[in-house]
């Protein structure tokens, strides 16, 4: 999926009102996690998603979800980031890759 160029079709995809406005705190937490991860895995480099560093989104998502199941919703990882935030990041990463692949085919 990509944003259509046709104005009427673009307006039918409510990116702000249907996503950002629904989940502002969650999206801010995921964005912060992107910075934390970049600082850890790409120190000194501009913020970017180095896709070569991890290819196991679903396994990582499940590991973080298991931590939530075992330790509670407020459980954090060793970097003090909520496991639920890492679960959301991994879900978005997998969805992004699947949609890109679908778009290519």
C-alpha cells in the first residue's frame, strides 16, 4: 500500500485522524524507542532503520510479549523501555516489510 496520488483517494486514508490522533502516546513511545535503538546499534549516526541488524521481527515481538505475560504490562527491558513498546515497534516493522513486499509484487 502507498498513498494514492488522486486527491479523493488520499482523503479516504485518515493518517492523522485515524492513527496519530488515536495513539499519540504510543506512537511517541515507538519513536523514542527508534532513537534509543539507533543510539545503541548505530552510535553517532543519524536516525535510520538499519534493516540488516534484525530480520526476526515476529520472534522478537513474541519474546517481548512473553515478557509482558510473565512480568506484567509495565515490565521494562534492560534499557528501561516497556516491552509493550518494543512489541509495537516490531509489529510495525513487520507490517512495513510485508506491505513493501506486497507493493513490489
